[in-house]
C-alpha cells in the first residue's frame, strides 16, 4: 500500500530475531499474493478476489494491515486487498467490477502477524493484453528490480529512487510522485519515505538491518494523479494505463534480500 505522508528521520535497524519474524510474514504475503494472481481471470470480480484474500488470512491465522486503515482522517479502508484496474494506479477498492479480457490488474496486499508486517504488489495481465500494456508491465517490474539492486550498504537512500526513475524514464513513462515506498516492520509504514524518483547520492546511507517496501507506480502517460470520491482510489489524471510493483526488502551485508519473493512470484 503506497503512502504519501511525512515520517520522521529515524530508520529502524532490525535485530536477527526481528528479521526472522519479517521473513515469516513476508513469505506468507508472497504465498497469498501468488494465490490471488492465479485466481484473477476474465469474469472474476475484484470483490471475489478480496474474499479469497480474506479467507486465506483467516486460514493462516493472520491479520490484514489494510482493513480499517485510515491515515490523515480519510474514511477507513474497507478491504484486505487493493485491486486497481487499468488507469487505477493504487488503492482501488474491491467490489462488483468484473475483470475483462485485455485488462491489467494491480494487486497490492499486506499481512500482519505478531506485530510484524509484509507488503507486496504486482500487476498482471487478464487474458491477452496489447503490446503497450505488456511493455508497461515489463518496464515497471524491471524498474523495481533496478531499485532493489541499489539496496546495498553504503549507498544512499535516493539512489533507489534514481534507479527506478532512470529505468522508467527510458520508455518515456511518468513515475508517480504522490505515492512512495516506505520503511516497514512493527508498523506497515515506518520511516523513511522512499521516493521512486530523484537525484542520486542524497539522504541517509543504507545499513544492514534496514527494511523497506519499494513500490514503483508507473504510468504510460503523465505522472499526475487524481483521487476519486471514495477517498482512496487513485487514477491517472490523463486516463492512461498504470502499473505497480512492490517488494519488502531487507538490506544485508551481502546485498538485498527480498522478503516477499517465493518460487513463482514476481
């Protein structure tokens, strides 16, 4: 789940025991998100996917950090899943919308267990999609990987966003600025903000034990955003397609460890 509000400056360093807990919750996040990807097809509603996600949480004895989330006085988020279709960037509220052949669907999902959080997102094709949509999805996925590659000790925080923006910019795409990545751990949103844009070599140095949710949101057209009357669903201002990828990532002495990646996931 993307965030666009300010946090403090302190960045938590997780202990070995805390990291182990985050590995467990990250694995559960990846498992359920993979199940949702497999169940998303033409004729299924976004509300049905939310029900599948809720049952999967209940079966495992896990909690949703999305359900009831209400930052800045907005209405509480009413679902465990964000399901954003086509020009919807993020925070799409699941409901009666039927997925159709040619749609692209962004699934953003989080898990809480024992006070620890995992957060991940993926954009998938619903049936066959056109070449422009395929290129957008592939570019956004690659932009996330470029950002993750910079999550090494000694790099600066802004190096992550610079890598993301550089990759997406090669295609002439707009990188959303209103919503950014974030620290994650005891809370779903912890310091610092992790923008998907900016100049390199700025901000705190990265250290082992830091855990961030990196989540580029990339539009075929302008980066500008419009939020609908439901107070949550963010859409592209120009109606162009948007894609969203996210992983929860641990910085280690040996480089980045993706906590929300399992076999078969993105």
